[in-house]
C-alpha cells in the first residue's frame, strides 16, 4: 500500500513539475499554456527518451477527474432556460457539422484505401470537437459573450450525438448497423435526460441554496464536487459518459442562481486537473507512428480544420448568428478530443480498424489542439476578410437577414403553426430515413425474390426493385419539400407581413429573399444529416448528385432573390437619405417616430436608426472599410445624408465627414455596437470577436 502511494506521488510530482516548467516558458513566450501542457506530456511520456517518465494509466485516471470538473463548471453557466433558448440553433449547427465531418472523413478513408467500415470510423473520429480543449482556450483568451454561449451549446449537442455514434459503431462492431437499435438507443438517452432533469430540478437547487445559507465556502465546495461526481457516476452506471453526468449536475446546480459563486470556488481545483488532462494527451503522442502515418494524420487534420470551418459557419449563419460570430465559432471548433479517443478505442478493441488507428486519432487531436489557439485568434481577421470579399449585394443581405432572424425570435401569432409544421417536417424526415434504410436492407432479397418468383432477369429485377423503392420514398420526399416551403413562408410572413389586399406589397422582395434563405437553411439542416445516414446504405455517386443538385438550385434562387433585394434596399436608402436630410440638425432622440414610419413604408430594412457624426468622432476622415464597421459590429450603413448630397448604399471606400447623417441597419445589438464604435465610446463591441477579447 505504501509502495503504491509512493508510485502515485512520484508520477504526480513528475507531471506537475515538468508541466510547471513548460507552462512558465510558454507564458514568457506569450503562447497558450495548453501547448506547454501537451509538450510536458510528450516529454514525460513513454515514447520520448527523457530522464523522467510517468505512468500513463495513473495520469489518465487523474485526467478523467479534470474532464468531469471542467464539464461541471461549464454546466454552471447554463440554466435549463438558457439551454432551451439556444438549443434549437445549436442542434441544427451540430447536426449539420457532424454530418459533414462523417462524410468527409469517410471520403478521406476511401482515398487512403481503407475499407468501408474503417472509413466510417475515420468519419466518426473527426466529427466531435473537444469541450475540454475549447473551454481551456476560451478561458486563456478571455472570450465570452455570444460566441462562448453558441460554441458551448454546440459542444453539448455534439456530446449527445457522440453517444449515439458510439452506440451505432458498437452495433456495427457486433455485426451490423441496425436502425431500430439506434432508435432505441436515442429513445433511452432522451428518457434518461428527461428523468434526471425532472428529478434533479426538484432536489438539487433547493439543496444547494440550503448549503449556501451555512456561509461556509469549504462546505459549499465539497458539497458541489460531491453532487458533480454523484451525477457522473449515475451517468456511467446507465452506460453514458461521465462528462454528460457532470454537465447535467452543473446545469442543475446553476438553477439555484448561484452558479457563478460556486464556479469561482472550484476554479483552482478544476484548472489543476484540467492541466493533467492535457498532459495525458501529450503522453499518447508517439513520434515514430506519426512519422510512419504522417500522410493520413495531415489529411485527417485538414478534414477537421477545413470541414469544421465550413460545416459550422454556414449553418450558424443560416440560424442567425451573423458572419462574424459564425466564422469565429467555426474556427474555434476546429479540433477533436476525448470522444475521438473513445471512438478510435472501440474500433481497435473490436478489430474493425487496424492498431495504428488509435495513435493516428491521438496525433490528429494533438495537431489540431496545437492550432486551436491560433485559429481562435485568427477568426476575427478571417471574418473581416470574408465580409470584405462578399459581393456588395450579399453584404447587405447578410446584415438584413440577421435582423429578420432576430425578429423571428420574438413571439408571434404564427408561432404555433410554425411549430406544428416543424413537427410534421421532422416526422416526414424520420419516416423517409426509415424507408431508405429498410429499402437498402432488403434490396438484395427483393431482387432474388423477383428473379425466382417472376422469372425476371437480373437487370429487370433491379429496375423494378429500384422503382418500388422510389415509389415508397416519393410521398415522404414530396411531403418534406411542401412542408419546407410552407414553413419558410409562414416564418417569413411572421417577420415581414404582407400588405393589405389590393395594395402594393412593399415587403415582397425582402420576404422572397427570406423565404429562399429559410428553404436553404432547412435543406442544409435536414439534407446533410439525411445524406450522412443514406451514405451508409446507398451508392455514393447518385446520392451525392441528388443532394448537390438540390443545393445548387437553392443557391441560384437565393442569389437571384438577393440581387432583386438590392433594388428594394436602394429605394429604401433613397427614402431614408431624403428624410434624414430634412431632419438634419434635429435631435436624434426625437427621430424614433420618423424611423418607425419609414420602416412601415419600406419594411425589411432592419429598423434603420439615424446617427450623426460629431466633430470628435473617431470615424471622421476615415472610410467604412478602414473602420470595418460591418465586420466588427454586424451593422451596415444604408445611406449617408450630407449637405447637398445623398449617398445611397455606400461602398467601403466612402470617406465619412463631420455632420454626416448615417442610416444604420441591423439587429438592435449590432446597431448599438455600431453607435458605440462611431462615437468612440469605450464599449466592448462583442466578446465573440477574439481579436478584441484579449490574449
């Protein structure tokens, strides 16, 4: 017993001392300390000739404590109400992103000559980002606000998807992929979450408030950690991740409304064990295997970085996050972590994938972990670059689209109908998936039956079986198309109502653009997950061609509607410039009525707000491009009214002058940020901009 204690103490001392030295060096070099932890793990691991070597089993056990405590403190930031508020958008983004990663990882595996099952495991490995790595990077870079909320919400949904992936891959390793068994697993997971949340809400918040009344910090800390590990153990007993249980415990404790105080108490302990986690990741890196399989490691790392950047930014924008936040979120999620290790371990332990697969997954995780801090720091300039390179018509559209989605979040009379359409849409999508899976499963048997009973040739039997499968799937596919159209029109009419019968519909152009954008959003949210599922059962080429054709068609329609919208915006800008020219010199506080009237006459312009540049404004003498107004704040300038001149929908090269009256458009948050930037107030524009969040 004493010998075991000495071994444990020796390993802990080695890890912490080496980690302390490397992190001090990295701090002096102004580099993320996470990189120092990984380097420490590489040095004390078994694969590098270094005088000090730690036992990887001991350190791995300690690192699991770090994951549990980290997920618990993340849960402290999310009450049930906040999770429900951001859950829909996060679920869409996570589902699309994971689908894209599975498809790309699968294709990468095929390129390297791996089998279908090996390629499927490769897709699953590159699909799930690391909550631990991102949370640590965000803490170091002091990133919060909307970006942190969106990214952590996506990570939570990803972890739930990872549980379903593990169930599917475990079933695959046992002999075959069963859609029914996967559905049962999803149902069990939903039931577990519902029961734990319901029971926990009755007990945990009251218990925490009672403990806090004792006013003993050490009692509060011990009780909170006890609740954390109790829920982690409960989740493990039901076959789920300990991280999921810890996160649930954190959300339930947060319902006591004292989550921030408890998080402050636990921060030192959390940081200590989180450091051990990153050291354990570094210990898994084998330089020899990295040299041997460098091509696969680089290819899968490229899939992670490029795939997640595209796979998050597009659906995040379509759900209303805006260009800047969408790009920042996508670049923040460009790495893999702990769930990827588990998925790779399932494959190697069952013999589905070769032994080199696990160290390849670890190396990809380590490489993408190294790039994560720089990706987060570069996301601000990258978002500004993307915004600058967009066509002018599309630049205006993305700002107005964000304001329209912002309007959709407000309760409206059509909300109930939209919710009913969403339920019907999900039902049709589930039924279509079931039909595709069943048809693919029984397709060979049907061909054999047609040939034996009907006396048909092989070609004729295949044609008849394929026609029957299409006939079975067609009603659900048609239903999905019709429901998507009805849902998009219902939502667009809610935020941009039609005018009175017999009168000119002034909201027609923006409503048309919003309808097409919502149809594209629905196609992305439903189509890519359906494609990822169908990919496992249908031939790649025709399935890919069908989905690509649908996205190209909607993309062309969106571009045409955006160009038509530009005429509506230009007409609105002319009215705004004329009205603001007449109101020059009037108090800005009294312009609300004028702006409201203009919004009624020309709807869809994002509630334009008047702003006059004063002599002391830092924007005077600068261009809109140099200010990067739209890229920094998310707002745009629709028109500029100045003495004897009106500038409609100005380009980025327009020089701003004293007493210019700007018509600002965008979401309320974006417009307020633009006013702060133009007036020179010391206001943090948005913590989602890593460039301004600090290093």
